[in-house]
C-alpha cells in the first residue's frame, strides 16, 4: 500500500520569501503524485499533479513541484510567497486502484 | 454553482443519533469518495464508489455506511454517532483518472 509523509507540521515564512514544502512517498511502482491546498474553511483545491514525463511540474498560483524518484520525494516550491498562500497543504499519492493516500498536511503561516 | 456540494455544512448532534451527510455533483463523474479529516492525520478514506452499483470500504469504514442513490449523489450515514466521529467530512469525485475534486466539507460535532 502507498503512503505519504510530510515531515513539517507547520512552517512560518515571511511575505516575499521563498517556500518549500517537503513530501516523501512510499509506493512500489510509478507513483501518481498530487499537491492540494486547503484555505481556511474551504475544501481542497488541486495545485498540481505528476503522472509522467518532465519531473518539474508547474501548477496554479505560481507553485511548482519536482519529482525525484531516487529520493522518493515530491517537494512543493514557490519563489515568492503572498499572504494569501497561508493555508494547509496536502501531498497525496495515487495508485492503480484509483485511491489516494494523503499526508498529514503542512500548515503555512505567512508573516508580514 | 459549485460542482460538488455537501449538505449540511455544519451539524451538531448528540451521541447515539443517526445522521446523514449528503453529497451531490454536477461534474458527470462516475467515481465518488467520502473522507474524514482530523488534525494531524490528513484525510482518510471512509468509503468509495466507482459507479451506482459499486460500493467499497475504505480504511476507516467502521461506524459508517453509504448509499449511492444516483450517479450524482452519494450519502454517508452515521447509524449511531459517537464523539470520536467529530471531524470534518469531505466528499470528492473523479472521472476515469486519479485527480479528485472536493466539496467544501461538512463540519460534524458529536456531543
């Protein structure tokens, strides 16, 4: 069975600074990887996904993620954070049974 | 209008009561899912359905049941609610791929 670890429970970053959120997955075959964002009081919105091909994936809201098979990682990055990026971020891995396994989430606080 | 809707958005109920959470979608997707979210645990799959005649248990189905009334509707029931079922519940849908689309969530409190 697949699983996801998000090592950082909470990250605080200054507005305008760069952001990197870590995600490590465990899955025996080629993974399908996702990052979702949950703003306060909202449902989950897909930021980006990786299925195959280019290992650097561009998403919405200026986010990107890089798939590194050798490290079993799919870290999310943003060069310059805006106050509206304060939210909870979830990494997920999907398998051939069409189910997703989610990490515990990383809460991002943006300080002025 | 939202593609995936959930009703109610908030609910407070007492221990032992039966409660139903409803999910409707206008995306035309065959696959629907119910998750619960608890702080520090992420989202965990309760039940999922790949079409109207297909119902499958997820990793935490005990104490829950579901009904797939139509392609667009998937309901989650708590037959006898208990306090540790207090959580945020999400419905999601997907087409033939893996990408899932989530509803806004239902915050359930069991006292």
